[in-house]
């Protein structure tokens, strides 16, 4: 019994660490839904823009504060807001250029991180419903601590290799899958809020979602909608490729 409790606590910690993101998807729908549409319909270029933005953001927020502490630079920008802005922007552009220069490595690393992220996301959404079903069939069943990490690791390796071998296809796959996940969870959430008896429950307090417990029908809807959006995204990508030759 103690071991089962410990495993459940580990799983609860994993899920809880993911709930703020799922809450943001629902609460900031006017950002998350357009982002999901862009990821689905602009899968061939959108992630590249994201990589550039991340590089620029890292340059301005992480690298520039370090450079600003160098005595020579500190003397140039001291009391001169315009010079500070120029140095900040230049640092962001340089780091963005470095990110592009290391594109293959960054892309492989991004594939690993995205795969792990997607694997954990799927596990945390689908796991409660699967565990409930399995425990009903096998009352003594307990989930191994390593299983969620194995699932996430499998996704990480798969998408990382795809990113390394075929960057364009990896861009489309990661982009389309991420957009599909956002849409699928968003619609599953609202269906569970409107029809909890049929689709299961998603509990939240005033600030964020506190637990997810989709029913078998809710899980089925989530999976079917995920597959539908993925295929729709790939179809749109293929159609644009044909149109552009």
C-alpha cells in the first residue's frame, strides 16, 4: 500500500507541474488558439520563426545582462538609454544568428525536448483514465516510477532522430502535433465542463486546473480529435507544397 501511495504521489507531482500550461491554454484562448492555427497551417516555417525569436529573446534577456557588466560596455551605456537599447538589440540579433548557425544541433536538441514535452503531455492527459481502467481489471496493479519517463524518452528519441534526418519534415511534424494537442485539449476541456457525466471532469480553482479525469469517452474523443487535427495539418501542408510546386 505504501508503494502504491508513493507512486500515485509521484504521478500527481508530474501532473501538477504540467497543469499551469494547460490552464494557460484555456484561459488565454485568444493566444493559444491562433497559435495552434499557425502551427497547423504554417508548419513549414513557423517553428523556424520561433527558434529565431527564442534566440533573440535569449540574447536580450540572458546574454546582454552579462555583457552589460563588462566595464567597457558599462561605460558606453551608462546614463544613455539609446545606447543601451542599441546594444540590447544587437546582442539579440547576434545570438539569433548564432542559433541559426547551429541550426542542426539546435534542431536536434529541440526535437529531443519537444518529443519529451509531448510524451509527458500525452501521458499526463491520458494516464488517469488508463490507470482507472487497468486498476479495475487488475486491482493489484501499480505503475512503475520509470514508465512516464520511458514514454517521454521514446517520443524524445523518435522526434530527435526525425529532426536530425529530415529537418523540414521534423518542422512540420512537431508544429502540427503541437497545434493538434492544443486544439484537442482545448475542446476536450470544454466538453468535460459542459458534459462531465459523459466526458469526465476537469477540476479547477480560481487560478488554475487542479486535476484531470477524462472518462473513457472523453479519452476517445481526445485521441480521435488529435488524429483528426494531425491529418488535417499534414493535408494542408501537402496541399500548399503541391500548390507552390
